[in-house]
C-alpha cells in the first residue's frame, strides 16, 4: 500500500480498502505493485481491477508457462497487468522493450539504444522518448545516469506477446549496430569502450 502511495501523489483514505484488494489481486508482487502505481496516474483503482478481471487467452497462456515465477494464485492477474501495460507503450517505447527482450539481463546503456534506433532509421530523440515511455509505466528503470534495466518478466512478456517480425527487426538493427561498433576492435585503445556491447552481444 505504501508503494502505491509513493507512486501517486495522493491516495485518498477512502480508497485504501480497494487498494489493498488490488495489491492482493497481484499477490503483492514487487514489479506488479510498481506497475500498478504507474498505471494509477491515468486510471482509477476500480478501472484497474476491472481490467485484471478481463483475462485473454494469451495472458492465461503466459501465466501457465511462467507459473513458478509469478505469485501463486495470481499468475493470470499479473500477466494481464503486464500485457495491458506493454500495449499502452507507444512505438518508440515498444521498440526499446523489444530491444531489451533480445539482450542480456544486464543494464542497457543509452548509447546502445540510440545506436539501434539510428539503425532503425529514427533519430536519437526517438530513443530518448522510448526510454521515457517505458520508464513512466515502470516497465523500465533508470539504473544510473547512463543505463536502464528491464525486469526479466517484462522482457519475457514482450517476447511472448509481441509480433515476432517486430522483434526480429529490432534484433537485426542491434546486430547492424554491433557490427559497426566491433569494426573498431582492432584498435586496442577502443577495447574498454566496447565492454557493454560485449556483454549484450
């Protein structure tokens, strides 16, 4: 409940009972609670509970496949929350999440994101928009001044739910970016600057 209070400016006392029910709906799962807090910026608690009750087949399938990694008894609710939140992200944010879904679990430097977006034919500000869009819905977190991280469950939900052709396009853009960066590998002075590419490559 305090996490929800921290994510929204004001949570009226009259909403605390329903808020507790909402947290129970997602099994008090830490990631789900953060995402709920972000979603409360644009939806009421009642609206969110109604959305969780509308379970599509793909959410049920995801819940079944990753049952051991989701809160017992509430796997489907968390799956619905993740899927509906990902669907809310605009194109730039979706491409960032697609990128995160094909990289390692290590934090992703903004330099890589911008480089991939350039290979996708979009200017650097689109990469910054994508990072911001994902972060606003708590689907990504700024790790430090230069890197962002995406929870493994979010990455898996993207791979499970998204069009494979869209994910493949982003993967190909990353490979093209990686090829460009590794072209300087012959210069020993540049080796240190490639450590992030090596981790994710």
